[in-house]
């Protein structure tokens, strides 16, 4: 029998945008990385959050389709809203 647990590590979570962007603090809460806005604020201010591989210290940074955030070794990719037109 094969053990495919490594697949879970490779698969990246995603946030599907409802609007054009989501702010970093909101994204951290949406995926459960932080339980509150205050926790998200300090995580960002402490310099432990990266966006696209670079440390980000602005909680209000706007994240768009394709951006990747990382916190405590976990990554999430921002996925654009589907246009129904």
C-alpha cells in the first residue's frame, strides 16, 4: 500500500476572492492563521508574514489573484474571482 500523505504537504490552500482584492489581515483571519484582527496585526508587525516571498509589515496590503502568503510555514494562494459575464 502506498502512503500519499506527502500530497497534503504539496497542495496549497487557496482563498477565492469575492471582490478584486482582500487585505492581508483579513486573509490571515479567513484561512484561520490568526483568530482575531489583533493577532493578525501583531503577526504582520512582527515581520513573520511574507507575501510572494518577501516580508510584509502592512496589515492593509491588498492581495490580488496569484499572490501567495506564508505564515508559520503554511502557504495560501489568492485566487481571483470568477467573472460570470
